[in-house]
C-alpha cells in the first residue's frame, strides 16, 4: 500500500511541478526520437489534472515533437549511411523502410501527415524524409499539422469531456484513427487531382 501511495505522490509532484511544461516538451522529443511509446498515456491524465494549462500542454507537446522531427530528419540526412541499419532493425524491417522511402519520394507531404497523426512510431518517417532529402520545409509543416491535430484533439476532448476523456479516447480510438485516415486520404486524393 505504501508503494501505491508513493507512486501517487510522485505523480502529483510531477503534475504540479513548475517544470511540468518543459518536461512535456522533453517527453515529446523523446517519444518522437528514441522512445516509441505514445505520449497520450501521459498527456491525457496531465491535461485532466491541469486543465488551466490544457492548450499550453498541447502546444509544448507539439513543439517537442517538431524539435524531435528536426533531429530525426538531420540523422537521416547526414548520418543515414552510419546509423540507418540500426534504426531500421530497431523500429521496423528493411522491407518496411524501403516501402516508407518509396512513399516519401512519391507522396511525401501527405505521407508525413498520415504517419504523424496515427499513434505509431514516427522515427521511420523522419529518417526516410532526411535520407531521401525530402524538402525540410514541407516536412516540418506536415509534422506540425499532424502533431497539432493529434495533441490539440486530445486537449479538445479533455476540455469537453473532463474526467471521462480517458474512457472516451480508449473507447473510440480505433474509429477515430480510421476516420482521420479517411480524411487524410481524401485530402491526399484531392491534392493529386489538382
């Protein structure tokens, strides 16, 4: 019982820490670069506990991810020959990476947006963008759009659902991912037609 109380106490200290926002930025950076675990597990409870900073938490998570995306892009751009094999073996397979590289060359912007929204490791998209020398500007814009949609959508859910947000998110996560993917594919298709 003491261990549970200690854990709750530590969690409360983190939530109410003056370094909470910089901690979210660092956690988002780490999630987008080396820790392939979705940040939502931390963000939703934090947003519920700190509703007065709801939008700032979403913003800091987005900024952390963009910084991480720049780092991952730079690794792909400058060091892919050195670290590429390790990253591919750590986060996917050679076949998956080749597929991602091909999609990046053919449909980079929409591909980055689609990978940035769904809760899957974003590292491969970052490395592929850098390795294929995809436009850094378009990559950052697509990353910012995708992660803003992801994190600010969580903030909106917490804003309206309050303490029921976690339950709503877990209940409708799959349907939401399908709906967002469908919207992205429609936008992607329309951009090709124009």
